[in-house]
């Protein structure tokens, strides 16, 4: 089998290429505001939105850290 044209496993995308930082930040702010607005009327939905916002916050921090430090896996 000739594998010189095979790129499976050879091409890797960085988080910046897959996720747009501005859009993730916009969604984080939207979820946080909606969770705050629903705090008194629907506590379970508010908790869910805060949880989703915390997951987006982790993604934002990872994206910002990946922009500043380009780590080479071969070291």
C-alpha cells in the first residue's frame, strides 16, 4: 500500500483554527447574562446556564494560553 499521500493523523488543527475566540467569548457573556436573569424565576435553568458558561470559560482560558505558548511536542 502506498502511503505517501496519506495525511490521516499527520495534520493537526490548533484550538484557534477550530474555535473562534471572539464567538466563544460572546457565548460566554450571553450564557452568564441569561443565567443571571433567570436566577429568581427558574433556578434549575440558571444553574445549567452557569455550568455551560463555566465550560466556555475553560475553553477561553485554553485558547488564550495556546495563543501565548506554542509548545512543541518533540521536546
